[in-house]
C-alpha cells in the first residue's frame, strides 16, 4: 500500500487539510498544493479525499500507538487484561479506572474520531458539485455517510450511555452529530438524546446500504455486506433485536463465512504485504509495513523477548480449551525478565515487521453472535443455538453440538462473544450495554495466575465512569460542549 498525499489549501480559512490516499497501484509519494475547489474538480480527488477519511482511523487515539489505542482500551478497562509488573505502565490510569478529562487514555478517541468525521463531511460537502455522476457518485456518497455513521457510533458508545445500559439511557445526553463540513465551528453542542444520535447513525447507514454498489473485494473500504453488518451491531446496542436479526442475516447472506478453522490463525498473523487471507472479514483498517503503524505495540514489544504492557487475565486464558483454535492464534507463553507470561500476540504478525497488521473492525463472526443473541432475546432459542453451534464448529477441533437452553444458552452466547472478540474493543462495551459491572478475577499477571493482581478489582454498573470524560481541550475550545457527570 502506497500513500498519495494531497495538501489542499483553503484560501478562505488560510489553513491546510492533509488528505491521505491508500492506493496499492501508486509507486511513489506525491504532493500537490492547490485551492480546494480546484482540487475537487477532478473525480480522482474524491477517492483520495475519502481514503484520507479512512486513514484517520490510523491516527493517535484511534488505532495507533500505545496510549489510548482503541485496539486495547476496550479490554484493559475490563476483566480481559491485567497490567504486568515488568511493563512500562502505559495506560495504567485507564486500567485503574482513573479517567480524567486531561488524560489522552480515555479522551484521545474524541478528537481522533471527529477528525475522521470532518474528512468524511469534506467529501460530502462537494458531492453535488457536478464532477461525479452515476455509480461513481453513489458509491462515494454512500461510503462517506457509512464512515461518518460508524465513527459517530464509536464516539456515542464511549462518551454517552448505551440505550440498553439503564432504564433512562435512551433519553440521556448524546453527542454532537456532525453533518456539515465546518472545521472551525465552535457552536456545536450535545443537543441530541442518545436515541436521536442512534437514529441519525442508522439513517446514514441505511442510505449507504441502499446506495452502495461496489463489491467487497477491498476489505479496507465499505461494502454492502459490511454496512449490513454494522447495522446489526448498532441495532443490537440500541436494543432493536428484530433489526439486529434482519441486517445480520442480510450481511451473512452476502458474506456467510465466519472464518473457516483452517484460515483462522492466518487472518491474524499475515501482514498486509504478504498474500493475505481475509476470510470472514467484513471491514478492516488497512495497515501495511511501509506505514510503520505498529498497532500491536499497545500490547507488547519484542526487545528481543516479548515484553508486555498487559497480558491476558488468567481466568480468561484458561477459558480457552486446548482444542480451541483461538488459543494459539491469540496467545504466546514466554519468559521476559525471568518471569513467564501469557502474552497477547493477536496483532504481532508473522513474516514481516512486528505489530504491523490490519485492524479487523468488523467480522462476520461478530454479526453471527449479534444475530444469535437477538434471536434469544426475541424468544427464538432454536435459531440462536443453530448459529452458536455454527461458530463453535469452526473454532473447536473436536466439537459436539451443544444443546443449551434458557439462561444457559444466553450464557453460552455471551461466553463465545468474549472468547471470539477478545482484544477487539468489544468487552467494555458489552458489559456497558448489558448494564453489568466489571469484576476482575483477582489473579496475578504471571502465566499461572500468580503475581501482582490489578490494583482496582471492580467498577460498579451504575458508575458515571462508564461514560468517558470529554477532553478538557474540546470544552475550552467550545464551552457549549457539556462535560459528563463525575468529571
């Protein structure tokens, strides 16, 4: 993957916006400085500008670096990970529930996400200038609105309540939903409820689903299957289980594989520069060795032995049985500084530069789990069990179909969700949407559960800390943005 950088000067704003394109067919890095209207008078500039919005997901606060990376935040704040005594203490405050408005561990996503939204809105602000037409215009607009929607979803689930979290969550304070390109705006406010924000997210995704026509050959861009899958995710969080099933089944109809067992390790270990496998991937944040975006470094570094910041909690590690393909795909047990640890090496890569791999933003396996849970909650246990057994058949080398019923079936679905989506930014939000507390195991960081346990073991379900703090810099720039309670 190469980068084509366009610097478009905004004469009226006397500012510059950098738009980065990911295009495998380019051979060099090029740079063009010109007024925005001139740049956006070419069809190819729309593709470059939109790819710049995708690239924003690789910025600090989203999926890059150590501190505040969303690749690890959803797990280190829960019972999935434990800080190691031999690490560098990166993200320690967040793992200890010490959230604050001036700490990028929990505030970095806010500005990174609105940057991505601004770039998507920039594309949309020029969509009707007459340069694009037909399917080309339709796809660009659909992609931009889908990307805008999912980034708003990432913001609202982090900084506001989730609709199923509590009785009054739907009517609680939402976020600013940005629908116009206005990078210097300082009048935006959190004037929508959570439910209204979700409605806008779904409206953008429905437009995208109805209008996008490109196929899913490039997993680094939106496709119809990915958008249907995202609709299943958003509707699950909203508590609309009928639509969770509807769009989940549409996504699985277009992309039925949930990653075959033979391919499972390969989708995690193969760097993008190699002949890669994307079986079961609906949408990913592309990441090539040339970009040096070491996303896996949030977990550990090779110096030369693995040195981890966080390791898998012992109770979670032992929940993966020996015949579970995920165990060897996700973990490596080795010694650092005289102690043996169960390191998370899901993103370490293999055969290329360490820790540089694509980020799996959405997989068919999650969509299946969304749909199974929704079937259960709507009183369709047989359908839920069929889907659950389909997943388990591709993860356990020797599997006898389960026969769970009642609460045991829901527990099994949620257990497989935890095992399948561990270290994919899911655990914190699953606990949050279910209105559950964080209850850590009390085990230590060493491979057998001994060693130093986490400092803080619990976070109550009713704590205001489930809503992360708005960064103080955002409030200073725009006092209309209301801070969350408790900060």
